[in-house]
């Protein structure tokens, strides 16, 4: 039966006595968050940034942090929009501790606090604090960690750009590599290379520059080639997570910095906090001799995918040239010996064939296009670490852990972009983008903590047992059905 209201305006203008707490559903996300974490810890983090007896009364820092967490928890694109939503949403007001008539801080006040007043240490402290709460409840399973990177579109027009000279990114292992190169050269009767390090920091990159394209809008972003056709200025977020999708560490760089150059920072950050890490799962972009060496020398396992050999189609692959460690030579597919010649500055041992033998070889067209009919084979001095990584890839544990990338680190990136607004950023400058990303992942950890702690009234250990059983089941499948 259809009924028309007598006077809609009368209901709108009526006065009622209500309890704001009763208007917020019991299963609302913000209620769950309020129960699992004590926001009074924020006062200790920011107390030194405020004067005790001078200036005007400040906005409660807990309110400022909660407003920003609301933005990241619900994927609201801007602080201006967030403040508008807080004004209208009863649950948001309840979360801030406000009644229906309390004035919400202006969005410029919130923006100024996070852009100027709060230094990066505060953002790091907030992220670490939430992660500590997760660890205390036993939710983190850091036996296997997953490391990967994703790009965030910068607030910069790709057409507004210029060319500039930039310092080459120094590799953390250059000093160690150069030392082992010289040891290898001396072992083979070669003179060691002279040290080109001009600044004494051990990197060897002093004065080395390269030409890059820089945005005039946001110079600290980097030009990123997305596929074959799409080019945009972006930032790269390097993230490590556990099997339960909790973010354990992160770093942010310009979009033109290769993933493998930042691996050390993320890896060291995670293993320092979680020394129980046993397996590190990464994609093919991290499959380098140094990363394999670093993980294996630490007593851990690198779980990496198959990486297709480089080279022209129809030519012999690099693995077909077998290295003989005893005689320090390489055997080609036609059973000819390529003796050792030298070790390059990049860490590769070079082996060269005899042109007189290669000239009459029936497989010459599949081997080299050299005008002098000489094949040059290069093997890295840390090549054996890549072989050890390949051995682990074929193991049951290697297969089981790598297949989990889709439901762990890839799921983290998908949720961050689709549900929490990390596909692009309005902030400019590396420091501000880093702080923004750190708060976003802190909010994601907080959301998962609240959901796990109170979902269906189950205990924290229940979820941990589920993931242990899933891992054992995956290992069982790979052991019994290796063709998977």
C-alpha cells in the first residue's frame, strides 16, 4: 500500500534527544579500530613539536591523525573532501570524539600539520607503532616475506619537462664487488684495477652523471615507461609484506630508479625487525647476482621465477656455454675450449674463442656475428649464486612460496590502488609522497588488524592457524604433483 508523507519538512525540522554512540553500528570498521588500538600514544610522538605555555590552543593531534587515517581507510581522494565527509558522517564524528555540533578543523589546518609541522619521523613512528600492535597480537608471520615495487602516478604533466644531468645512483655493493674483482684478477695473473673512487665513500661513482628527463612541475619524480607506449612521471613504492598481507617495510623513490637498486634498503629494514625471515620471494626484476648473494650469504632462501635468457632468437643461449671451474675455461656447444682472458670492471670473467677454429665451425651462424669470427662469453664472478637460486626455484618450497605472490604482495598493491586511492598522488616532492604512502600503508595495516581481531569473534591465533594449514597444503600439492 502506497502512502504519502503528510509533511516531510516537519520531520526534518523536529528536535530529538539522541545519543551519538547509538547511531554508529556495532560492526562499523571505526568501532573495531577504536577497540584494538590506543590513540593516546600519538601524544608521545608529537609532544616535542608543541609549546607547553606559548601560542594559541592547538587542534588535538589525535584528531589530526584520525582525520588523515579516515582519508586513507576509505580511499577519499583529498583532505578537503575528507573534512567535508567528516562534517556529514556521524561515524566519522564519533571516531574523532565530536558531537553533532562540534566544529571540525579546517582542511588547511590538517594539511599544514602534515606538510610542515610533523617531520618524517612522526610518520615513521605511526607506521612502526601500528606494526608493533600487530606483532603483539601474533598476526605477523615473517618466515616468508614478499618484496616488490609498484608505481604511483605523480602530480606532474608529462609534457612539461626538461633535460638535466643527474648523479648516477650508487650501488651499495660496489666496494665489495671491486674488491672481489681485483682478487679474481690477481688470482689469474692480471693486474688489479686502480681505484677510481674520488670521494672515498667506497661507491666508485663520484663524478659519474647521466642525462635524464626532469619534470618542471615535480622535479623529484621520475619518468617511467609503462609498457611500450605509455610514459608518465611517477614515484615507485618498494614494499615488503608477510604471508598475511601485513606491510612490514617500505621505501619510496623516483619512478626511474630500478627496483633492484632499492632492494637492500627494504630487505635490511625487514630482517632487522624480523630476524626469523627464512625465504625472500621476489620477481624477475630482482634476479641479479648481488641480490642472490646477499640473501644466500645471510642464510636465507631466494625464491625467484624463471628468467628467459637474453640474446637473439636462433642463437645459442648463455647456459649452453658450460663453465669449467677447475680449468677456468668455457666449453662451447661444439666442444671447443674458450680460455679465460680477463675480468672486467663490471665483474664479468671474459672467455674468448680461437678465430681460426670458429671460422670453420658449422654452427658459426648460430653462435656469433663477429667480423673476426670470435665468440666472447661472459660469466659473472657471482654466477654460482644465481645457480643456487635456480636450484631453490625447482624445490617444493620454492614453487609453493612463489605461487603465493598473487595473493600476498600483488593483493596488497591491488587493494592500495583500488580501495585506498594509491593509484595517483596529489602531493609533490619525494619527502611528502613518502609520508603520504607511509600513512596509507599504516591505515591498511590498521584496518586488517581490526578486522582480524574482531571478525566473527574469532581469536587471533585462529587466522594464523588457517595460513599455516594453507602453506602446508600447498607444499603437499607440489610434493605429490610436481607437474603443477
